[in-house]
C-alpha cells in the first residue's frame, strides 16, 4: 500500500469511525446548564391529568421518558409541548437557592449536576431535565437551559404515590439565546479533515486544548477555561472540532505498556503506591475501562466475536498502516504521561507559616472574586442551588469546575479578617474517641438524630472508620460493578445498607438490589450513568428491594414484575435525601465528616485520573498534595473556590476518614472488586478537594416499615 493510499484510507476510516461512534455511544444527557442560566422567573405548566405512579405503567409514570430515562428523539424534542388542560405555577428561582412566589419565599431549588432542575415548594416536588436538541445523524446537541422536557409533578412528597402529573417549565427572564450552552456549535465538523462551516463566534478562537466526549478525545476551540470565560459572551460551552487518535490509542495500547510510567510514578514518593494488576494484563486500555464500568454507552454493540474489539478498529488494525500509526501514537501518549509526571509538585509544605500564607491568599482571592462578581452582575445572570440543613430534602448534585466563576457566579462575600469562615481549628485535646476505641452502641449512635448543623466538627474523632467501630464492621462486602456504568447505584445503596446496619446495630444486614434502580429508575440512564441523589429520590417514591429479588446483571434489563413483595414483611424506603449544604456546590469537608460520623457512609463523587486505575495502597493524590493539613477542617464550598460546577465521573462510597503523618484522608470503597487497591478500598487526600471529591456530597437516610 503506497503512502498516499495509506493516508487516503486513514482519512476515510477516521470519518467512518467517528460517524459510527457518535451514532452509537451514549453517555449522560448531552446537556450543560449552569447556575447563571437557570436563575430567574419561570412558568411551570402542570397538566390537569393526574395518575397514580406504577412501574408496570411505563408510558404514564415516566412522563414520556421510558425506563430508564430515554429522552425523545431530536425531531420530537424540537416540537413544542402542550397540554389540553393545565394550571400554571409562576416561581422565581433566587441566587441563594430560595424559591419565591409573589414576593414571598415558598420553597427551595437546586440543580442536579448540570442536567436537571429540582424544586420543592411546600409539599410539592417538581423534577425535570433541561431541554436539548440532539442533531440528526451525529452526537452534537444544543442545550436549551430556558426550557425543560416533560418532568414529574408530585403534589404531596409525603404521600408520594398519589395524583402525579406531568409538567414542563419555561423561563420568562432570558438574557441570552435559547441555545446558549452547546456541546457543539451548529456546524458540520465531524473530523479535522472537513472544513468547519462558517460561524462568527468560532472564528474568534484559537485551536488548542482537549476535551473527551463519548470516549473520543476532541480538540477544543481554545482551552476549557477560555471557553467558560467566553460562555456568557458567545454562548458556547464545549465546541468540538477535530477528532484526535485517543480512541485508537486506548483500543490498541496494552494495559501493561504503562509499566515504566507506573515505576516512575512510584519513584515520585507521592504517599501512595501504584502497581500493574495482573488480571488486566493483555487487555487494551479500552477493554480495561470497559471492565471497570468507565466506558459508558453501548460498547457491546461494536464488539466482534465477544473479543471486546470494535469491529471498525479490528478492520483498521488488520491493515498494513495500522501498526505503524498505532506504535507512533502510543509512544507519543506514553511520552505525554512521562512529561506530566515530571511536572508533578512533590514538595512538602508542612510549615505553619506557609499554610498561613496560603490561607490568606485564598481568602484574599475569594474576596476579590466576590467583588468582581458583584460588579459583573449586569453582564451575566447567575445559577443557584437549593439550601438544606442536612435533614430534609436536599435536591442537588453536581460536578464541574468553572474557572471563570468570578464573572458568572454569585459569591458569598468572604471576610478577610475572619479566617474561620474558611477553616476551623481542631483542638486535639478535646476530640472524641476514634472509632476503634468506641465500645458502647449508645456512643456509636450519639449523633444519629442530631441536626448536622448542631454538631461541632472540631470535637469529632481524628479517625472514624465504619469498618472498625469497637471491632464491629458496619460496611457490606466490596462489589464489582463490571461492564456497566452503574457506580452511582452501588454508592447510593451501599450507603443505605451501611446506615441500616448502624440503625439496627447490625441486626438487619439486608443487601439491596442494585439492578432494581438500574432498570426501573426513570430519572437515570441505567448503565449509561446517573446520580446518587436521583437514586435516593426514586427509592423514596417507590422502595428498595432485596438483592435476591432482582439480582445484578451488569445490563439494563426489563423492569417488569421484579419482586413478589408478599414474601418480604419489611418495606425499605428512603426517608430523607439531598445534598450536604442544601444544594449542589454547597458541600464542604466539615459537612461530610459530620454526616459520616453521625449517620454512616455517604456516596462520594470524583474525577478518575489515569493513575487511579493503578492505585495499590497509600493516600492517593494525583497532584502531590502532601502538605501537612491536619490542623484545620476546611469550610470551603465550590463557590468559595470560585467555581459553580465541578466535573466528576465516578461514584464511590465514603466509609470513613482519618489522618496519617499530619495528612488527612478519606476512606473510599470502590466498585472494582476486592483485588483492586487496599482490598477494594482506597484512601485519598482530604480537605484539598483532590479529584473534586469534596465538590458534591450526597446524603440519604433509610426508613423501615412493616409492609
């Protein structure tokens, strides 16, 4: 094959491959709505037709979404929604997460990540995903943050199995075009070989930066931070232009080829150890991600002879040019990782004067951001989330970093003369006993019914591990999610299983079905992802069923007739749920440790750096955050960091916290089997928002009744 023919084949193949993948890979909803887009006055149109929800009645109960949530086609999405008979509820969603009607506060609201709206008005609960328009023939989609798809109106959240109805929302106060936040521009740009059709906004950017969409790395117009800064002006969030060879690398590069990189990682002495897991040797990166449930989407659709090889990749791999290209690109990829490790900061900064300087710098920067924000309110609106004391419904969950938040997010002013607004000091001589030393069950449940806000975090134990409370283990066994993006169901239900054991002093050790919410929860996307707060919401409105009622299959199978409830005398539901701090973005380290100590493990949410797959033991940190930080408990939330959204992609269960040599850590339970990490568990730096693990904290409490 000549060089000219090789290049022609490569260009043709790349176009076909990209077209194939974007039409088949499905992940979380392709919608991106920030706080500034949603704040304002809304009209909610509620159908007069009511129904009693029933999982066997998919069409009515799902309000057109299917089980699990399957949003209508692009053609249907562009059609206007209307009801023959309806009532209108006009509300104003305020920047402090309060809901006003006619000038009077009537409730609270929040975002669920960047995808859905969740509102509580008295006993009413309104939930709906934001509208988006998915382009025909490809995976591009435009977000319409001023409208919602059909959602669910529950008139009485305490009697939540009666008189549901469907609704949709439209924002009345709009400050930018309806398609403000785009996952891609309205252009034809499948690959870099195709000319990008005209768009004045696009022409203002320079080509640089990368962003991963559907496991395909794409080049961005400018860097992510520049896009965030330009979002309000130009209206684009993520703009795809050219496909790179990341997918090809991941499919052709072997897991064990990272051996030298792992060795160098260990030489950095970051406080944790990396290793090659023998069970993945021989697999490609793509296969390993699939085994870990990180490859969300219909991966199985492109398998050939159950080899976990994409059929098009297989065709390409068999050509003469494939080996040359793959060898070159894999080598370049390994070099890029080597360069990344060379830039990791491994210095220890445990001197108090350094901490004090950093603290003052953080406070000063936050105060500056507050001033900048107040001065820019006339230029951009702000997004907000519901506020919650940690007891009743907290309805929010999120994940992404907004580096230009000073221009787009309402900030709570920080007093530079009051550092305790940011950190609280731990008096070691007043702290309660560590979990291993607690013998009395009364001491175990000391805070079980205490308002989280009434707990003094400075008095809490230095180490609390629910796997060892006076020699008792309140945590269920480690599981393996397998080839399904179901981590969010495992983290939620594992938390509830643990809390049930805490509440009953280990008398009730029921394991709940992960398959039930995976297959039946119309608020989520099954094996393609979801959010713990929506699993908790579903579990409050329906129930939790035992594992033997509906066993885990690693697939989104049918929800029909899942359980003979007459065989189970106890009925398990979620009583309360929400976001720590009351809304997405309001979580802090202090709230997380208080909730864990008081009631049990909680779901955790984090970014998965490539190095995390190789974790073997120790206190994990991607960035080398090894400074001594045990003197303080962090009181910062996302807004204090100057962010309105923080990207996360994996849910785990936080079963405790501790300290080692002056460095604080969380204890996480992963869903990759007991032969990963520290027997299925891991530790990660605490108080520094490492891997965004403190950006979104959920809680949910379990309720047991006689059936």
